[in-house]
C-alpha cells in the first residue's frame, strides 16, 4: 500500500541534473569515465545521466548494462525452486583503467552494489568505481556508500521504496509503501 510520493517527475529530473554536475565536477570532466547501469532501472537512470552530461559537457559518455543475477550472495535462497532469470550484461567497452560510475535506483543493504562491483571486476580492472543512486534509504549491511545521491530517504524496515520510471512503468515517481 502506497503511503506517500516522495519524488515526482520534476524532483527526479532535478536530482539527476545535480548528480550529472557532481559527476563532472568530481572527475574534472568525463574523460575516461563510463556509466554502467544495474538492471533494470539503473540502466535508464544511467542513460538519463549520460544525456545530461552530454548536454552540459558536450561530450558523450559510454553507457553499459549490468546484470548481477549470478553475482548475488542470496542466489541459492532465491532459486531453490527455479533457475535464476539472467537478463544479460551489455558493456560494449573496456572498463580497464576507466572511472566506472555504477548507477542504480535504490541503495539499501549494499549487497546489490557488492555484486555489481564483482561483475565489473570480471570485465576488467577499472581505475576507480563510483556509485550514483537516485535514493539512499539506509539500512546498510555492508560498508558501502554512494558517491552521488539524488535523495536520502530514511525508512523503517517495514517500508519499501518504489521507484517508477517512464521507460518501464509509464510514469516517473518515487514512493514509500508499507510492506
């Protein structure tokens, strides 16, 4: 059950624009930077960030798609009765010596990001890995933090953060739901 909408379309757009500026500033431009979105919604956020960065800097930044299914530490728990659904990774560039900016919708326990870092390391040896998320909701189980955050939304363990993007859900919003 939805409790509240915490980010509407405008708030998401503003947050992504700010993150794009922060990425450019932190990296002194975007030379040797690549964006890799974590499936599913992280891919669309990475694409939107790439568009904004190109508008600001006048330079295109490569975007890849990462499926972390086989890197999850809870794979055996989730797949007792069925095979894991692998959606495929598409990173059409070499990550070696690049500044990889992993992009996801929500940072929660940190386990998804840990799995994504393992997947990236299997592709090559990046110079650096940075993390951009639309929402940081707290409740970390691993020592992982985001470098770029659209919005910090403290939540209780009985709440869910639901990110909806037009590419998948036909609207842009972030809401809090009761479990």
